[in-house]
């Protein structure tokens, strides 16, 4: 029965999403990027990311039939880096979001459900992370913990959960006042049962919409951090490509094929997730209709 | 404005600030067990020099002793010496502070004015052509990393036309007199300011549009219209002041983002402020510098949030008159 209900809910969301123009555009754009990332091995061999692969190629060469998007400062194919970079950017963005959503949901659920001291302490921690500027914090953490993509993702997730914890707490507070939660409690349900069976399903849509909106900020943060020197030059994300383009002087000689594609890709993917996330928010929260 | 409200906010800000100080110690002394390991010239240090550095950085004794030394030095504004330049960190920071304050100040002011204006107009005429165009544009602006704007401006405006310098704070070795030097500085500021403004315009406009739409359904607007006020009066005297309230707190929170924007923008334009210092400190693993920069950035955001709380109280009669 639950599964039938879930399927019905899913098809309702799908129907509404299809009629929400910005949301549908976001979904299409996102599918396009997904295909792009999946097709990486078809477009270019992974070995063309190696520093040695560009040895016999001209440096910073303009697009040609051999290199559709030209080459970088050490002669590597820009298209190969772009298509493999989509995986790095998406991986970091998604992993960071998982970290942020898990921390944010746990803190939000606990702060909303628990009363008294625990709730106050959690709120104080949440306030702290909401105020502390997250990019400097992420920079400091990444310098100390290491510069690998996985560490970056965890650092980004760890610095961007505070807003969702706040949202989820508010939703939990209104839900716990509802009659069906009180009924369950009156029937003797324990805290764990109430949270998992009654509160969590109620906040799940909010968590999903919120997660979709964390991905774009995580990708933007990742590109900023990579641009500032974090990340791996041999397996570059789109932000790292921009870092390479900036530090190799490709802007001065106007090597647009080097810096334009990764920048446009970042804009595209962030736009896609943002449009989709806002559409999901509208669908799940009827009060936001017409925005 | 009630005294209690002010006092509560100031105490809250001080508590957060002390939280940052403690957190900073935790980051640089407990998570990072051996801060000296990141010092590039460490292999050339003699044993004595190494001991001097350990003493200077306050790395002696138990963690508690270190904490006491650290807190005392924070109160003295003594953040040690930069690994990179070996100069005192505080001097490095104060020398670069004015440039960044100017850049961030001018662009924040521009962003707030233009962003709020566009957001107000779009929200008030929801669904109009202006709304659709400006909202789409704002979404694209929001989705663009600000340093990419900087790169585009450098490549296609500064590079192609030569109208603007490609970086720095002023023309090196030139002296045009007082007015001339001032104009020269402004000339160097145009592109960085434009970059930061474009980078955050989108989110401010979207925030204001949303809160404008939220006030549209309120009863007091119906009342105002029923009184026979003109549309523009209803908007400027009743809708905008109310819509500004949630925007003030959201804008205060997003100022943390602007600090991040300053870091990358200054990097793109080699603009010698705190942002460029941060970027250099990252590349050089300059821990003392990063530690102090993190403290300063947090203090700036906390201060900005405090100011926003005051502005909020000034704008909202419910808070202003509350006991």
C-alpha cells in the first residue's frame, strides 16, 4: 500500500514538473549534462588528461578538426578535460550535498523534536555556522585537511548544512503539532518511531527540494576553491580548468576556447539544478505557487 | 529602539566572535597537529631556529597552555609572522585592508541599490515582461561564478578595447597629482567593482522580488488601496518598507558570500587587497596569515550582521517600540 501511495505521489510530482516550464527546462538541461558526463569515455580517452599527453601537441592552439576545443598551456586537449571534468564537478557537488543534507537533517530533526537544552545547544551551533563566512572557513579547513577532490567535497558539505537544518527544524516544529503525530504519541509510540514513521515522511519533500538547491551552491563553491588553487590539476574539475586558464595567461592572448567552455558549463549546471530545485519547492509547498 | 534588544544583539555578536576565536584555535592547533610542517623553509632550519619558531608560534607546553598563550595574543592583536614574507601578519593585513574595504564597499552599495530596485519592480509587476526578463537575467547572474565575469571582462573589454587597465591598484611609477592619482585609482577599480556587482546582483534582486511578492497578499495593501492611494504610493509607502525587512537579514547572511567574491575577484585583477593576500596564502600554505584572515573575515561578517540587526530594528516599528 505504501508503495502504491509513493508511486502516486511520484507521478503527481512528475505531472506538475512537466507543466512547470522553468523546472522542466532545468530537468532537460540536467539530463543533457548527465549524458555528457556519461559519454566521457566515448569522447576522449582518460589518458589525454596526463601531462605527457600534450608533449607533441602545440600549446594553446586554437580549435581545429583534431582538437575541437583547442589545447591548453601544455598541449592537452581542452575538450577531453572538459568532458572528464564534468564528472569531477558533479561528483564533488553531489557528495558535498549528501554530507550537507545528512548533517542538516540530523541537526534539524533533533533540534525540532528535542526540547530544552539539547535543542538550544544545537540551535547555537547552527547559528554559529550560519554566521561564520563559509568560504574562508572552507579554505581554512581545506588547507589543513588536504586538497584532494574528496576532501574538498566533505569540507564543502561540512560548511553548508546550517541553512537546511534551520528549514527542517521549522517544518518539524509545525509537524509535531499535527493531530496524527499527537495521536501516535498518545498510542504509546516512542520518539524513534514517531520521527522515522511520521515526521520524516512529512519533511522528506522539503529535504529533497532543499538538497536540489544545495547542489548548485556546492558546485559554485567547488569551482571557487579550485580556482584558488585547491583540487587536482591532473583530473581537473571545471573550476580547476578556469584556474589553469587564468594562471597560464590564456586571457591575455584571448584563448577563449580554454576559459569560455568550462565557465559556460558551470553556469549551465548551476542554472539547471537551481531551476529544478525551485520548481520542486513550488510543487511541494503550495504556498509558494506562482513564484 | 529598546535598549534590551540592542544589548541582546551586541552580546550575541560578542559570543559568536569568541566562538570563532575558540574554533580557530581548534582548527589550527588540534586538527592540525604540526602547524610547522607546512613551513616551506623548515628543512633549512637549525635546531635552535626551530625552537625559536615553536616558541614564537606559541606551540609550547600542553594544549591548555597553548590556548592561554593564543587567547592572550589575539587580545594583543598579535597573529605572529607570515610564513611567506616573515613580516608580522597584522601589518600585512592592515596595509591591505583599505583597498579591499573600498572595493567591497562600493560594489556592495551598488549591488544593494540596483538589486533592490530591480527586485522591487519585478515583484510589484509580477508576470510582466520586465519581471520575466529581469528574473531570467538574475538567475543567470546568480549561476555565474563572479571570477568568470572578471575573466570575461578582462578578455573582452580590457583586452579588446584597452579602455581599462588589466589589473593592479594604480599605474606603476606614474604621478598625476592628487586629482589625477584619484582618477587613476578609480580607473583601476571600474572592472573589479563591476565584477563583484554583477556577481551578487542576481541573488539580491531575487531575494527582494520574493519578499515583495510575499507582501502583495497582505491586508494592509488592500486597506491602502481602499483609502484611494495611488499605485506608486501603495508601493513605496506600504509594500516596499515591509518587503525590505526579510531582505535585510538575508542580505546580511549573504555578505559572507561577498567576502568569498572579493577573494576571487582580487585574484583575477591582481588587486592587492586582503582577497589576493588570501589567495597567495593558500598557494604558499601560509598558516599564520590564513588564521588571521579567517578571524578578520568572521569578525567582519559578525559586525555586518549586527549592523543589519540595528537596521532591522530601525525599519520595523514592532521591534523599535517593543520593550
